[in-house]
């Protein structure tokens, strides 16, 4: 897939497309992740799939002007508007960015998938803050070993030691060492996508929420809080083996069916 570059608020954003025709679905990765990390969610989705890198990720421009959900929502909108996307899937930070877009414009997307949302209206818990403070310091210092060790600890036990897991750790470590990532690791753990959780009750579009048990960085409680306040949401909770490590085929099926069956009204 050939890369395109879209004008973003802080510089060019890398974007790639696959598939063809309508509908168009945009896929937004999490902090320290990448386009390849969102592709598995798209494999069962028809139409055009649009992937992009947020600031300081991939070949997108590095950004040092602060990090919050307004910045990431602006970038998601820049790509979505350029590609005429009508649907969206976001992972962690990407999920929060979708929520921020919808709170600005509840009709911007027809349906969305929120994967392992980390926070809603409260900053990360103490364990999450400690994790990101350590990662921010390692990123500033160029300390790849500390970043690798942290990422390896977060892998499901069943995946550790596999070639795929090591390749993932290598890829993620490289991203966390990019320019601008220390600032992201410093700022984003204190940011929230939703100022008032009650505002979510006004979002009537269909929403699928995916969560996994045993993930302290993305607690199931955040996904449950979203499901309680979004009036047309369905929550799917997977076990501690991990969404893509242990349940890739099931995740592909659930996401594809949700996006591609317009008669599937969650309510």
C-alpha cells in the first residue's frame, strides 16, 4: 500500500488505504502503536480501509506542542475528512480521539468501534501513571532496554517468547523512541477524552466496545463505564489471553459483522 500524506495541525500525517469503494472506515491506533497494529481489526471489514499515523508515529511529523485529546481528535478529523470516512475504529488513544470527535459533532461517524479504551472522564490510575512516567523517562534517555522490559511484561503469558511477540516488542520499542514520544508519554496519561460522562448519553450512533481482562493499562472498568453511558452500545469482554494474541479470529468476526450489517441495531 502506497503512503499518502495529509496536512495535519502540526505537520504531515502518514496515511495508507486498502480495499475500494464505500463505505470508508478509518482506523486509529493507540499511543506508541502503528498502522500495522490496527490492520488485524480491518481484515473482516468491507469497503475502503484507511490507516494513519498520529503525530510522532510512523512517518508522520513529530510534534512538541503538547499532547491531549484535542490534538489527536484534530488529526483524526483531518484524515477522516480527507478520506471521506463515515465509520471509525480506535484503539486506546484512538478510541478516546473518536469520543472527542463525536462530542464535537455527534453525527460525524455512522458507527464506531472502541477497542480497549483506557480512560473516560478520569485520568489513568496510579499504576498507569507510574508506568508512563517510567516510559517517558526511558524515551527521553533513549533507554530501549527499559522500554522493552515494560512491553514484555504487558504481553499475555501465553504469547511471551514467541517470534511474533518479539517482533511486536521490537516494533513498539522503536516507536516509543521516536522524537516527540517522550512528550506524549508525559502528557497523555493525564488527559481525558470526556469532561462530563453524562454528555455521552447524547450519542445515539451504534457503538461496539471491546475490552480484555487482566489489562491494567486498559481496565475493563473504563469500557463498562462507556457502555453504561452510551445509549446504543454493546460491550464484548475477552479474557486475559489478549484480543489479538488469543482471539484474533473472533475479534475479526465481531468487528466485521458490526460494521457491515447496517440492520444490526444494538438497541
